[in-house]
């Protein structure tokens, strides 16, 4: 069951950015578990890492056309390390949940398959959006 706080938070993100989250239901679970088990710091780190990863992926996609990008190999290595970190962060947060939720995240995000990487990329885009929202809220408060 999702709390009103979680629903309101994600709706505010969508409203401010003017776009829907790709993986809203799954983000609700992650956010809810973070709040329930006092893992807010873990959630903040996950969001930061998602934003960073999304930036790396954008650079990797357009890197060959950007003269300032000298070493795509370095970016690829950093991407792999940060992706492992993100997977560990998700695993840590969902490890506090029931078996069905842990299994869902394992089967949809954490096992290395082509579909899971697509799911993970969608989640990373959403985490980037949440970070933008949090940064906006910090500047306006």
C-alpha cells in the first residue's frame, strides 16, 4: 500500500517537470521502503547515482561528436562501475521488503538481461527526473 506522502511526492515530480515517470509504480515501492526503513540517505544516493548514470549514457551516445570527450573507454568503465553501484543500491533498499517484492526487482531490474537493462535505463531516467525535482526544491526553499 502506497502512502499519500509517496503519491504526492511522485505527482509533484511529474507536475513540476511536465512529464510522466516511466516506472512510477516501482519508484513508489523504492520510495516507500526508503521511508519505512529510514533509508532516506540511501534513496538520495540512489537518485544522485541515477542522475550521474543518465548523464554518462547521454555522453556515451553523443561522445564521438563532442570534441571535448577524449576517452570513451574511460566513460564506459565509469558507466559499468556506477551501474553496479546502482544495482547494489536498489538491492539494498528492496532487501528490507517481502520475498515477492525482492523477487520482482530481481527479475525486472537486477539480473543482467537485455530487457532488464532497458527497464533499468527507464528507472535511471526517472531517478534523474527526481534529482532535478529535488535540486529545484532546494533552490526554492
